[in-house]
């Protein structure tokens, strides 16, 4: 494992572009600031690692990134140079997760640039670039280069995305089952208290999911954001719209029962 701190890299004369900034309040990490002020695309080399200490076929570069007013689609990329002249890259161009693209404004979040060199010798050089289509400012925190010794260790950052997908599927199934039970009981006119309590609980859980989805979107757990927002919509907006219908249905059933009782009397 190799760690790269911008203050140490600056002392070694290895910062060729950007500005090394002092730590923010409450942090001890120096940051690298990279500005793109022109409307044209730009590619800035943030770090070059000669003879990286890598023996395993799979490895990754991880770190934190923050950006302001990035126009278009920007990304971080790692070029992998191998003996014999082979060159291959990894880029953060995903829609979500640690390999998410750079666009707009974001607070600090984690990123990962993985590579699988199975069947090839270790790389001789790694080059990390910040690529922007237009204007924008990108801040990089400390970087870490590490090996992946197991294919099940979350390589390529898919573990978080898979977990988010499973969580979203389970949440959707739960909402669907509860909704079906509410629909059946309402049509039969049974268990009014249970139905109303379940609908109210779904609404409360939906509001909470909305809040958590917004927080996840602004943090490093953006993979969970779409599922939380969808769960929030299904669990709050739909039951909230159906609640008056459910109440009216039970009132109609009670009124019919009262009329039937009067006729029998």
C-alpha cells in the first residue's frame, strides 16, 4: 500500500499542476486544487507514480474528491503503463457510486480508480489525470494505492452498488406486499385500524427515506440515493393520495351496515 499526501509530494517536487492548499478546519489533510477557467476541454495530470509498488494483478487508487460548478461531464482517469508500451485506462464515468462522473457541485466523497491486469506484468507507471469538458474546480484529497487480493473484496466498487440494488429490491417488495394487503382489507371492509395504521406508518417511513436519500446523494453513498428516493415516493406519496379513498371506503361500509341494521329493526 502506498499513500500520497499533497504536502509531501510538493516537497518532493512531484506536483506539476494545480495548487496545494492547507487543510480545512477540522482536517489535517492537504488538498490539491485544479481549476479549469476556459470553455474548452482540459486534461491536467495530478500525479505520476513511477515504478508503483504493485505485485497483485488487481489494484486500485482511492481517495476523496470535491468539485464546484463543473460544466458538462468531467472525470478522473488513471493511465496504466506496462512493459512493452501497453497503455490502458480507468475512468470515473459511472452514474453513481465511487466511480461516479464529475458534474455540477459536490461535497467531499470517495472515489476509486481500479484496474485488472491479470495475465500482464506489473505496471511501470501510473498517471492520474483530472479531465474536464469546460469550466470547473476540482479538489483532491490524499490518495492511496492498494492491491486487491480477492475478487470478492468489492473490486471495481460494485459491492456498494449491488448492496444498494438488493436493498432497493427488498424495500420495493415490502411496499408492494403491504400495499396489496391494504388493498384487499380495504375492499373487504376489514381491519380498519390496521389498514389506517399501516398506511400512516408507510407515509412516515417514506418521508424518512426521502430525507435519507437527499443526505446520501450529498455524501459518498450516492449509490443508495435513487433507491431511497424511490422508496420514499412509493411509501409516502401513493399512500397519502389513497388515504382519503380508504377512509371514504370504510365510511361507506359502516353506513351500509347501519342502514341494514335499521331495516332489520
